[in-house]
C-alpha cells in the first residue's frame, strides 16, 4: 500500500506539470498528433450520427413506423449522448494516444463510457421531454457503440503510425528481453503521445546470436533486434540512444548503478520499468503508468531537448528582462556612479561560471567588494565582512548587485528562475547526482536563493535545485519571481 500511494502521488504530480527538457521533445511538424484528439472526437460523433440514421433504417426495414416525436427524441438523445460520451471519454483518457494490450482495455473503456452516457442521456430525455423513451433509442445506442469500436480499431493504429515522424522521436533502448521488456516495447510502439521510438533490446545474459522480439498484437508485424552482451558506450553512440529503459527484473543493484553512471556520462535519460528497484538511482524523478507497468524516469546529465515549456520560458525571460533593464536604466547609472565614488575599480564584476550542460560563461554583477578580494574566494556570510565596500553593503542587502545578470538572461546564458550557477572548480568535483543541476539553465533567483540556506554554499543545499527541476513550470517560475519581489530584498 505504501508503494501504491507513492506511485499515485508521483503520478498526479507528473500529470499536473509540464515535462522537463530531458523528458519532452518539441515536434514542429507533428500535425497529425496535434489533430488526434479532435479527429477522434469527430469520428465518435460521426459514429453516433451513423447509429441514429442506422436505427431509423432498421426501424423502416422492420416495418415499424416512427412518429415525429420519436424522431425528435432520437435527435435529442443523440446530441445528449454525444456530449456525455465526449466529456466522460475525456475523464477516462479515451482521447489519449496510448496503447493497451490488443487494445482490449480501450474497448472496455469505450463500453463503460457508452453505458454511462446512455444512462445520462436517457435520464435527460425523461426529465426534459417527459417521455419514457422507446426501443429506437436503444437501437441507436447499440449501433453507435459498435461503430465507435470499429472506427477506433481503424483510426487509432493510423494515428499511432503517422502521429509522430519517426525521425523526430527520442530513441529508446530497452535493457532486458523478458515479458516486461516486450510489454513496454509494444506499448511505446503504438503510443505516439510518449514520443519514444523503441529501437531494440539489450540482453546482457545471453550469448551472441541474431534474434528479434515481436510486439504483442493480432499479427506478428512490428519487431526489434536483440543486442547480446554488455551495454557499453559504443553501442549507445552507434544507435544514437536518448533513453534507456531498464526492464530486467534480475539485474543487481551494482550493475544498475553502472548503467546509471553510463547514462549520466552520455546525457541519456534512464527509466525503471516494473517495480521500483532499490539502489542505482538518486535525484528527481517522475512516475507514470504505461498499460499497467510502473515506469519511473530519472533526469540525468546533459539530456537536452526543447519543450514547449522551455520555449515559453525563454520568451517570458527575454521580455521581462528587457522591460526591467529599460525601466531601471537610471538606477544602473546611479549605482555605477556610487560604486566608482566609493572605491577604485570597475563598475561590473565578471566571474566565470558553469551553465547548462557544463558550458562556461561570464556572469555579471555590480562590484560589491574591493578589488583586492580574491576573485573566486568564499562569498561573504556577514554584511560586516571587510571585503565589502560601502556601496556593496547596500547592494548586497537589497540584492541589487545581481541586476546585471539580466544581461546574461538576454544573452540566453541564464534564466530569471533556476539553480544558481557554480564556479568551475566546484563543478569539476560534481558527482552524477550533483550534475543534475546542469540539466537546466541557471537562474538569477530560485528556491535556494529565497531560503535561509543561501548563507551556505550552493552544493551543500542541493535539494532546493532538484526540487525545482522536478516541479518546474511556468506558474512555478512566476510564483518564485513573486516571492523574490516580496522576500529577496533581505540580502545577508
């Protein structure tokens, strides 16, 4: 029960936030998948109309007469039934392009939604038209349900096949060759919403030999090769792998840790398939169900793909940074004059920091310390630190010394919200766990900057950054900025 509750909490958290960069790929050409929901709703409504027309034809063929009131009831019933089916179908995820074994679960969901929609439509007819209904409505419902099931068997495989261009999918390698591996292969192969292309299996226990594994289905059509022997960097490079799915329940914790380290070094996202396995992974993750399988994904290294969230975040950062620079330009001039008059040296302080994916850049600040202070020394923990200039005390107290980092934001080296960028000699000592900070753009403000732990070094308070990476989204960024305006002026 504890495991189930943890899975459900993680699943809900994942479902309510945009996916992070390591998880989602932008598909500018993905027109079919973008239209999948309206196409499916339209085909369902077409089936409902066909069911109504078909029931009238059946009535006439059987020699039964249909009065105008019956026809009026049928039209009202079809409209109400269609609305109910669309709304209930959305709540039952009928319009998600994901796969189930032989599509039986989807058909079961269609039947369940259809029955509930029938009940709601029938009750509505009885309440609004004060009619008991007639067998014509049941005939219409039965035909509509059968046509919906048949159309979905035709349209959903087409959407799965053409919904996402294969070249634009992330390439997933499945580690394992047992039942879980075959099951996740079948699911991904027919689930374009996941945007993963399973390219093969790795069986580290079997001797060399050519073989393939087929997906579950009514016919043996789709298959992928099995690569025998240990997984290594050369195979990952040759196959251009972006995701590894661990679907071998017999793999030990030591080997799992080795695979995790290999994935981190190559910027590959790694996911556990099946039960949660102890050891081998640490850090932010999200959990989702894939046709009954629990899949827990861990964000690692430099995996970089542009998501809709990141694009929107970049636009917001650029617009806000530009507006703030323009509005505060007189303040920049006043600060520059104060800095020059209170101590000798340049107005700006530049220091090399490490940004996303380990790329170095020059971070700007208003100079708040004397030029004799070590450039890469420990940051002051008290406003009475003798290294701080008179102007610097005020600037650090109000966090105005960070203002020039808006230039880094405009250049795309930083974001308004994100982990603070670290110095190179500290990043050189990062473990794969700590290196997860480098998977997103560093920011001017964030959870750590708002906390009391900002008095201590960044890498000793890693949980703030990992929490942000796991939950980040547009509204979270806006909330952090709002909290910054309210609380961040406290300085040190």
